[in-house]
């Protein structure tokens, strides 16, 4: 009955953050600065890794891939949001919404499995150093990165299929600043059983498995580090993991708070901002500021210039 009283949706309205012009202007400048830092930081990491022979190792191969994913992840959301902050009408076409859902889900899960691959890389380097060149071969690294993208693609396709089964009224307003599958399921006027099943299965299968890989890797790493006799040896071994651990903590912490936080929707918007915009900005900064090899490569590159 509800469906018969509705016209099929051709576009969605986006609630955004506020209707106050002054606040919108301030948010525009804040988010523009964040996005510019994200572009410069992630592109800088990619260029630095490609230009520095000292960084041509598995660990930095994964880092370059992570920087590319972070750049794409932020670009899916931020430019459209910046345009909306300067516009009276905040809307997105149905096709654009489908594209955002697909790409956001694709790169979100790809990042999870890239972080898991980086954890496995640290596990092999610390727990089996003699086998490291053999295990983490260029072929293996390529397969791990490709596999991460394939898993992300599977998730993106699954969530897009989920969205295609949903029906909406033409007056549908998304209480967010971009299209994500969770608020779309809440807006739907049709049966959402399949969509909930796909979302729950994807979260359980992809999210939990990537976390499990990271946890098991670090349990083995910590056990190995504790078995080292010298304090200096322990410090050196752990120092190779600090940047990755920081990145994992921020990425997964932001995603958990975004999707599992039971607080109000207004607070959720800022959690999504941190997850979709701030985290991609922080990752290159973490590796630049905390990693000696990256800082040394940057100094060498400046001397060459």
C-alpha cells in the first residue's frame, strides 16, 4: 500500500550537516583543507615510493597501494560534499547514489584486506626473517593486493545488488552527506530482508576475517618479540610495526564507531567524517612522521632535486 502512494525515486535529497550559511562556509574550508592534505599526502607517498629504490620492498608496495585506496576512498565522498555545502539544493541522482554505494563499499573492504596483508607481511618479517624474501616475493605481493581488490569488488557488487532490490519514495531524504547502504536500507519502503542479509553476511565474512588475520599476525609477532633477549632487539622489532598498528587502530576504530555506535544520527555524521575523510588524511602522515625509512627517502629525494 505504501508503494502505491509513492513515485519511483530518480534522485535523493541529502540532509548534510546544517542549513546555516556561516557554518556551511566554515565546514567548506575545513573539509577542503582536509581533502587537499589527503591528496598531497597520499600522492606524495606514492611518488616517493616509486622514486626511491630504498623503498622498493613488500612493506612499501603495500603502503603505496594503501595510499592509492585512501585517495580514492576520500574522493568518492569529499568533492560532492564540498559542492553541496555551497549549494542550496543538496541532492544526488539515483545512478550517482548507486555509484557511490558501489565504490565506497569496494574501497572500504579493499583497505581492510590491504591492512591485513600488511599485518601478514610484518608477521613473516619478524617471525620468519630467513624465509621473508622467498615468502613475500613480488608475485605473492601482487596476488595479495589483487586479492584485496577482488574481495572489495565482491563486496561492492553485493551491496549494489542489495540496493537494486530496494524501493524508495520520490521524497526520500538521506540523513547523511553521501549515499551509504545502511541509511538507504532504513529509507526503503520495500522488504529489506535480502539487503540486511547481504549487509550482515558481508560484515561477518569480510570484516571479521580481515580483523582475524591482523589479530593472529600480531599475537605471533608479540610472542616472537617477547622471546628476544636484548631490549634493543625488542625495540627494533616492535618499531617496524608501530606505524601499521597506529593505522589499523585508527581505521578500525573509526569504522566500528561509525557502524556500531548506537548514539544519535547527528553524532554518527561526524563519525562518518572521521572514517571517510580524516582517516585517509592521517594514514600518510603516520607513515611519514613515524617511519625513519620514509623520512630518509624524502631527504634523499630533496637532495637529488
